[in-house]
C-alpha cells in the first residue's frame, strides 16, 4: 500500500517539475535589444532606459552575494538579473534552479 502512494507522489512531483520546466522557458524569454553588463557574480540584462536601475543595485547586489555565500557556505555561481519594464505591474521573482532573478520595474511616476 505504501509503494502505491509513493509512486503516485513521485509521478505527481515529476509531472509538476516537467510543467514548471516548460513554463519557465517561456517566462524567461526577454524582449529583444537588451543591454548586458557583467560583474564578478552577476550578469545584469536590462533595457536601455533602465541603466539607472542597474547602477543603483549593482554594488549592493555584490555585497549581498558575498554575505550570503559566506553565511550559507555555498557558491551559486553567476546569477542573471533581468531588469525589465515590459509589464504594467511591479513585482519580481527568482528561480534558484536556473540562477535567474527577474525584476519588473514600474516606477510611480511612470505613465
């Protein structure tokens, strides 16, 4: 009886992971004509008009990377950060499996 329950759970987790993998490839497709700047631990990909945002977060991001890798005793490798303004809402998300962070920038004064 336990084996059947385990198999169902395994199949469910497997199907969910496949679905997330397929879905994530469409989520991470950025718009064309983006600029890219690499620092020691990050690859920042952004629209031309959002360079100011990169300048604001680059140093802080490097400091946080150093603190977190020391605290957790890990080395996640280079992290890609997308800074985009291609939606009408403000939010962000991170995917640890692909080392991607996506920031949606929608400043209050934006029309």
